[in-house]
């Protein structure tokens, strides 16, 4: 059997691929552990500067495999399971969700946990848990409300009905739409641009964006200024200034 989740690294870009196309790439506890392993490996690597997430077949990810949910002996065991969305939010490197079809439930939460989202024009995005008697638990309501506003978030969470890629683009849930055959090339184009930037600054920008959701404006600006000072003290910042003065491309080393 092929691996249900794979990690590949090429030219400073890591690609995590969900690989259960016959199950719409629905996540299992084993895949959650593989996700944590992949994230720990990426975070520990100076080689990796940006991460792409995508799925095989006609789905990005349909969320948790419903057939596996009965394996938890108690609701408390379910509450404390290893969470694949938490793994994504633990990434230090910038991340891009390349949504190639259905992004449902936990699949949508994983996409929302990425920094940048692009999708194919035929993609469908949904928070369908309410149709089965529960709600999302990987950050669905908070992430949706921040991304598309409380009314649109309520529409998705309370009906469970999918929205089209065009609606998702209009709401700001995704940044771009592409044809299926150009989705990964476009994701790689964005990833390559980020990989060519100063990596400490890119990682700091990710942290800063996350913090901005949770802080009042004055605190957020002060935090940003502190992070700016940290970046300014790096070797890469000195290299950037030197390259600008010498009219050449900078060579960043994550130092």
C-alpha cells in the first residue's frame, strides 16, 4: 500500500501530499501522526523555507475519516487526540494550501491553518459537521470568522452547505483560482518567490500575522516593531542591505 501522507523536499520547498484518493484523502489518526512527524522534520530543517499542502485525486481533504471516530473510548479521549490542524499551526515555515477539489471539515480547517490558499475553479469548501450532529474542533469557527467575517462564517457553520470556489474567492477565503493543471505550478511559483526571500523574516512574518489576530492594535504594532528589530539584527538583513547597495541579488542563509 502507498503511504497515506507523503513529504517531499525539492529546491527548498517541502510538499505534504494527502494520498487516500479513494477516501477523498480523509484523515486517520495514523495520518495525524504522520503530519506531526512531517512538521517536526520541516521545522528542524534549515533547507526547507516554505511548505505546500495538497491532495491526490479529486479532493484536497474531506476531513476526518468518520469510520475512525468510533475508535475513541470516551469523549475525553476524542478531545485529547493528536490533532492534525494543531500540527499545521505548529509549522514555523510559511505554508500554502493548494486546494485541488473538496476541502471539507478538517480539510477546510487545515487549509485555513495555512498562510496562503489557492484553489481550482471547481473546488468546493464546507464546514459540514453540523449535518452529522457536531461542529468543527480544529479552529473552524475562529478561523472562518477571521477569514470571511462572522455572517459568512455562520452561514457555512450553521448550514453545513458547501460554497463554490468563486464564492470563496469573493469572500477572501482563497486568494486565487486556477485551472486544475496549473494549480501546483502556481503554488510552486508562489513558494519559490517566498523561498527566495529572507527566511528568518518570512518565518517572523508568519508569527506576526498569527499574533495580529489575538492582540489589540497597540500591542500588535509594538510586537511587530520588536520582531522587526530582531530581523534587522540578522546576517540576512545585513546581506539584504549590502545587495541593495551593490545592485545584486541577495544570498540569504537563514542566519
